[in-house]
């Protein structure tokens, strides 16, 4: 059984502006160590599949940068996504490339911009998910909630169907998209829900069949693209077909409608690093609760993130602030309102 990993690397990370931009989005940056988020994603999956079986889907703007960051991945494994159309077309595009190599292989779908603290636990979960996928299930990894977050989708657990390699495999009762605070609190208290991590595992022939059943317009275009893979007309065909793709997520387009969907619940120190507060939570702080990257001089400064470069950032008498200085732009934000950074990007 061949296993391929697909890393979706086309996001723009708008809530992490001004560091994350369309030209250089968050997955190309270093937040927590010496590696970029994209490099972390590659290094996590490499021991399970090998770099020859890692495929990367990204837009023209950044695909060259990703290739420079991971030159050991074969150039042919970088798949250009003409424009962001949601995760369903992105995954479908990757699926026809994987199917062209081995139509009966298992396909692991990951993202380039997440942090996972427990890599061994991540590997164990993926091995369980691969075994379940090889038995015909559509598998998603569900993350144990640490708070009643309203920024994530939730997966309700159904009955257990198996225990593989020591981990439970449960039926998915339903998906719930980003609930309000009260609903999220009840979900977390019940213990019957996981966060939707956006990581999936399935046989490639199975997911293509689900596209055919639930998203026939997308599937028809995927067939055209798949027939052109490896030909001199591939890019021309891709551009023409991409313009006819429906814009949709894999959750709405397939997972909420498909049968035999299962979840492997995990507790692996997962974060989508979607906001500056989430970045702050993973970096060590000082005795005043401040997290500092760069040069900082502070007086009576508490519980703040100072993220900069060579230029000195000085603060006096402030609390619960996010300050990010890139040299090109300066963000000063109440930590409790960092979700609204994406509204700034829309204004820009």
C-alpha cells in the first residue's frame, strides 16, 4: 500500500498581518523556532512517507519560495493552484495527481500552517487513520478541545467502530461549523466533540468517487485535468478548468454529505496558529507575562506580545497588547480583539 501526503500551502493567514501577507504568507515564516511553518509540516510527515511521496499545493505567488525552503522535494511534486477556490478544489487537484501515480493509494491531507507539539502522537494517529482509510473509511483527525473556541468547527462523536493501533475510531455523527460561545461551551462540557483539525486520510479512489457523487461539476473538471497531467497542454487545461470550478470547502462539499465518515480523536498539542494570541501561547514568556521576539525595552508592561526585528520597541504602562513591527507596517492591537486583524487586511 502506497501512502502519499498532500500539504495544502495556499493560505494567506490574514489574521497574522502584518508579518503574513499575500506575497509572503504565514507558512513561509518562522514563528516558533529555526524552521518555517511549511518546513515544520514537511519534517513532521517525512518519516512516514518520504519526500518523494510529499506533494505540495500552492499558488504561483509562493510556490518558488516553498521550493527553495524544501529543495529535496522533487520539483514535479509542487502543484500550482491557479487561484484559491477553497479546500475542495485544492484537494481534488491533488487527488488527480496522486491517482495518476497510484489510484489505489492512501492520501493524507495536511496543512502547511499548523503547529503540533506531540509529533510522536501525530505519527501514531496517522498510522491508525491510514489503516482505517485502507478499509474504505473517510477519516478525519479530531483534536481534543482545550477551550470553548468559536474559531473552529466541531465534530460530534458517534459510536466506536474499531480500535486500531491502540487508538479509537469513531463514527462521525455530524459536523458543526464555528458555533457561538454558549454552544461551544456545552459541546466541550459534553466530552462528545472534537475540534475539526482540517486533516484527512482516505483512499484516493474513494475521495474521487465522493466528488463524483456530491460535487459532480467539480468532478467533471477534475477528470479533464487528470487526463492532461504530464502532457504539454497541462497548464492550459488547468487554467481553463479552474475557472469553472465551484468555490467550496471539503467539509461542506463532501464530508457533511458522505457516508462512512469516521474520526480519530487525538490530543497532540495542535494549534492552527491562526491569531497572534495563539502564537503568543506557544512562546515562552517572562515574569511579567510578556512574550518578546526582537528588541524591547519595557516599563510596567504586562501580558503583551512584542514581535519585531532590529528596531527597538519601547512600551510604558501597557497591558494585554499585541505589537508587531515588520519595518513595513506596525500593528498595535488589544489582545482580546486579534480576530479583527483580518478586517484590517480587507480594508487594505
